[in-house]
């Protein structure tokens, strides 16, 4: 492999306050005295983001809350999180440490990303911060594009990460997507700070580590890929409008995490496959768009399973249900916790409970005119193996579950979830 090329001189200068204000401008309006939050790992990208965003908010009469996530995957991570908090305090930036306590095991990076995002958004909701800033930069965008291309992603995946993406708790903003990493490192150095080095960035077991080396070795490829992501994003925006219209015509999505599709309104074209794929992904709880060829094949069959979802003929059209187990592992019932990639706890936390599938226990609860497969795949709150509450089935009683609000996230189906009969 050829030696890595040095960044151009312009790519090694600190990012100025004026430049940061320019990339923030199209992400607003923020109003007077904006209250922002930012995910800060202590690495150069997120640390530069914290410095720039803190200055940006102060000049507008607002403030920044830095959210430091301790995944708990290494013995030294709690001390590192406290060190990042002290470093931020030295810059006059308030911070809060979020401890995840993730267990080891397969798909570690994917679970860490999902857990980190859920914790950050829950903290935003709790602190009354309607904007969450993340420090993804130009190299991250290029890596994302390559990874998604390798997985066979369609237009949705090749558009890369969005500068702004809505979530129930906050609007997620990535103002640095067009900024080279070297400029962010220079910003930290200019402030006289030492960024934290994440050992996972050197771990060859992770796909992004190898891609990072390839991007560094080929001059100009990072900027080219980031530019391609922007072009795909513009095409995606036009496609999203057409997709939203097709979904509105063919899909009824229910708050219990399932959907009905009208095959005639769905159609048989490429847009039909995109619409079906979106519904399958939401009901199955998958983190990524499904392969287009597999979705098209399932549409032609009219029944089968894909990505954790089950398509079957039913009354009123096609039913899309969560495929019978295995469901997601139990998660602690903390506010903002996401279970099975589908349901989020928006109500009161139950520290001694976990969220897990109702499974066979659903047979003994009121049917609520739901398909048996839907009832079994619903979340319940469990304490030491005993079912405490099934909010969607009003167990033990409506007054007892009113505070335990679980919401079907319906990823990718904004505006459709919870549509009435």
C-alpha cells in the first residue's frame, strides 16, 4: 500500500468561528439563546466540535451541554470519561457523563452506536435541548459511503449521513460533514488541548479501520466521495417526496408495531420496492435499509420473511408483522431506552425492570383484536422474570400503564406511525 499523503496546507488550518457559523446557518433557525447539546468522546473531532459550538452558542446568548458517553467496554473508560469532563470544564463547557455499561459480544460496534445514540437523545429530552450536534467529519462521510456501497445499499444508503436528521427527542445535526479531520485536529491543537486517542480506531477487526487507511493512502479520494454523497443526497431528497406519497397511499402503520399494505396501491415498480423495504425495515427493527433485490423478490412472492419482518396475506391486504423471534435482548427500562430496534420508552423509568418481548405470556392477556404474532412481539416490562406491565395491552390496568409510555419508532415512516383505523 502506498504511503499516506499529507493533507494540503489549507486542510491543516484551524476552523474559524466564522466558518463554523457559516455551516451552522443553513441548519437553523435556532432562535435567541439557543440551548444545544453535543456528543463529545474526547477525540479530536468531537472536541473541536465542542470548542466551536460552545463559542457559537455563547455569542448568541445560549449555552452548550457536552454529553460524554462511557460505554463501559474497557476498564479505563470511566476514568477517561471523567478526564474528558474535566478538560471541558477547563474550557467553561458544562458536561454530563452517560454510562451505558454495554456487555461484550457480537456486533459490538453496531450495539455501541445504537446505545450511544439512544442515550444522547434521551439526555437531550431530559435536559430540554432540542438540538444534538455530532462531530462526524468528511472522512467519516467517505467511510460511510464506502461501507454502504459494499453492503449493496441503494440511493438511500449512498446519500451518506445527513447534515440534519430528525428524532423524537431532538434534531440531530452534523455541521462538520464537509470538514477535513486535519482541520479539526488543528483546532484542538490551537486551543492548547490534547485529544483522547480511541484504541478502537486502530483495531483491524473493525471494517472502518481498514477503510480509513485506504482513504488516507489515495490523494483526493476522501473529498471526491464526500462530494458524491452530497450529490446522492440531492437525488434522495427528490426520491423521498415520491416515496412519502406512495407510502401514504398504500400503507397503514399501527402503534403496536405492524402495518397493512394495499398491494394494488403499492404497485410493481421500483418505488414499490422502496416503499415495501421501508415498511419491512420499520417493522423488523433493522438498523440499515434492506437489499433491493431481496425486497423485490419478496414483493413478487407476496409472502415470506426478510430483515426481521414477516409479510403475509391477511384481511384488508398484506400484513407486515415482526417475524417470530428471536427478539431483541432485554434492555434496562431507562427513559429513552430502545428495545428490539422498534420501541422506545418515553414514559417513567423502572430501574429494577427490563423491557423484553411478551412472547407466550401474551396469550393470557386481552387480545385487543390484534394478530397473535403482533401480541407476542410487543414489549413488556419484566421484573425478575415476572411480567409487571404490558402497556399496549393495558395490563394490569389502563391506570397502571399510563405512565409507562412505549412508542413504536417506525424508522423511516415519519408521519405514518400510529395512523387510526
